[in-house]
DNA sequence: ATTATCGTTTAAAATGTTTTAAACGATAGA
DNA sequence: TCTATCGTTTAAAACATTTTAAACGATAAT
């Protein structure tokens, strides 16, 4: 490959890694996707080892994670025993799917948390002093705000779906 | 405080920590906000040390981070030498501000990255073989997809602003 | 002026995460 | 059947982040 093209690509890969890290994601997994995303042909595990200079095990592990996200799929190449991988080129969809499922999962968790919290507070109501009743009231009011946010997030997801 | 209320609060704090961690954020900083968010009165550093059982330094450090985000502000209490803190109760705004600034920052970074990448690829154009020209073409096409996503994200932010 | 009480800083310890190297099982090819 | 080539697994090493404890400067109280 032409030197400049490789340099350009390396810069890209580096930036993608930093970007992922700044979001608290694993830097390497993003770089792995980046390599496949820029490739004009499916790549094998060994190709990726060579391109990224990391262990085979690492790639194996993270490729499967990318597959789970629908960001990468394996392709069969006639006459080769190796597995080949290619990136889902619809990066917009890859991103939005990931965000959507992440948000949905968390909305569920928050919902459970609130239910549990409310339940305990309600069950305590009978045994509370006047001051504690005030506190319980504050708890309920603050929980309501969280619930509002939750429903807003749900709405946001359904709106976003129409756009993407 | 009534035992059940404290248990309820502890569960809440625990869940908030897990939630934050699952987003790749610092678990403790979220728990710190949670304690203040549920409190009916401003709390001092020492109050927080007692409630969360962590070092003073840790709280000092993370409170300032929360202040940066506009999630917490310090309040002055007459007759006390201590600093007191209270949570911004508008949790919706705290969240959306944080998300907005995070996304905006990253859009800028991606934009720079693309510009740089494009520049290098273009500068190489003259010295490329036929195959490499094909590759450069693919790079440009893939970059265009990222740019589309970028502009979509910008649009999403401005739409979201009207809702929140 | 001296002491006590604050919040902050920081180097080191504790903890958590990622990466590797090596062993392994599965399967294709000889 | 035996060997070579795959991808996967996993325990340990490398690395990164978080937390602490102790020292510190600033300021209030005595």
C-alpha cells in the first residue's frame, strides 16, 4: 500500500481509538471496526493481527463482540479455511442500534430501581416520625423527576427511529 | 434515620453506581450526586464522608467535577466554616447538558479527523497505482458516510433542545 | 500569636481492565 | 491415522484508573 494512504489510515485508526476511549468504550474494539470499515475486502484474523499488531486472542474476543453488535459479520471465502470478516458499512445504523439498545436496557434498570425504592419507602410509611415522613415525601418527589426523564428518553428513542 | 429509609436510599445509591459504571462513567461520582439529590438539605464534606464511607480527598475531587457539570453547587450556611453542597434538582437538565456537550465535543473531533484524513488521501492521489486509487475512492466514500452521521447528530441535538 | 478546623493536593496503594502467551479442541489435508 | 492450521479459552502480566492517607496552605477561633 502507498505510504501516505497507510499513514492516513493509521491516523484514522488512532483517532477512532481516542474517540471510543473518551466515551468510556474499549479503544481497541473501535479500532478493529475502523480497520474493517476502511477495507475494500474481508479480512482474516491473521490480516488483522498484522495490521494492528496485537495478539490473535484479543482480536478473536473483540470480533465476537462486534458481531453481537451487528457491526461486523463473518464471510466465507471459497477455498480458504480461515474466517473472514467485513464491517457493516452502514455505520449510522451500527451506531444508532448500539445507542438504542444501551438506552433501552438502562431505562429498564432505572424503572426496576425506582419500583424497588418506592416499595421500601411505602412499606416504611407507618413507622416514620414526622421528620422522616418529610424525607419520604422528598424521596417520592425526586423519584418522580427521574420517571419524567425516563419517559422523555423513551419518547426520544421512538422519535429518533423515524429519522434514522 | 429510619432503618428502612436508609436501606431504600442505599439500594438507590448502589443502583445509580452500577448504572453509571455500565455507561463507562466513574461509579462513585454518580453515587455522590445521588446522595445529594435525595437529601433535603445541603451536605458538608464530612456529612458525605460519613454517608459514603470514603476519603475526604476523594469527595473533594469528585464534587468539583460535579460542579463543572452544573450538577452540584456549593451553598453558604450562616455560622459554619464548612462548605455545603446541594444537587441541582433538575436532573433532566443535568443529564441533557452533559450529553449535549459530550456529543458536541466529539462531533468537533470527528470533523477534524475527517478533514485531516481527506487531506492526506488527496495529497497522495498523484502517486497512486490503479489499485490504490480504488482504495482511496473507498476511503472517501466511507468518510462521506461518517459525515452524514455527523450532520444527523447535529440535527438531533437541535431537535432535542426544543423538547427539553 | 498559636492552635484548630477546613478543603485540596499528591504520591503511593488498591482495584479494575485489557492484553498477551500458551495450551487446547476442532477440523482439514496429507 | 497423523500432522498442520485454524479460532477460542484462560491464567497471568501489563496497564490504567480510582482511592486513600498524609502533608499542606489558608483561614477562623481562641
